[in-house]
């Protein structure tokens, strides 16, 4: 008997430095993503933070934009 592995297309991977799997912002983003898209996302621990793998390029772009907004907000409040 031959077992076949289902392979999913991966559009890209983002790693969020300094954020753990239990980070409140990351958990909020995951809940929102699952509510809108049905949960097609993979999360793992990366070298410097949490790594998120995306099957759709549009999802990856949306997460990158969110991350950039949070980073800009953090830098402006630190100044």
C-alpha cells in the first residue's frame, strides 16, 4: 500500500521577531484570520520569533501590512 502525502502550496513565510506563540497581538490576528478565512494557516516557532506560513499571497501581504503598522506605532510611541 502506498501512502500519499498531501502537499499544500506555500505562498510565503513571515517571521515575527520577539513574538512568542502566546503573544496577545499574534493570537488576535490568528483568531481574526480563522474567522475570515477558515483557518488555512500554519504557525511554528522560528529562530527569533514566531513563524507563520501562508498558502495565499494576499493573506501574507495582509499580515505584513498589519505587522508594519504595529511596528510603526511602537516606534512612534517610543520617541
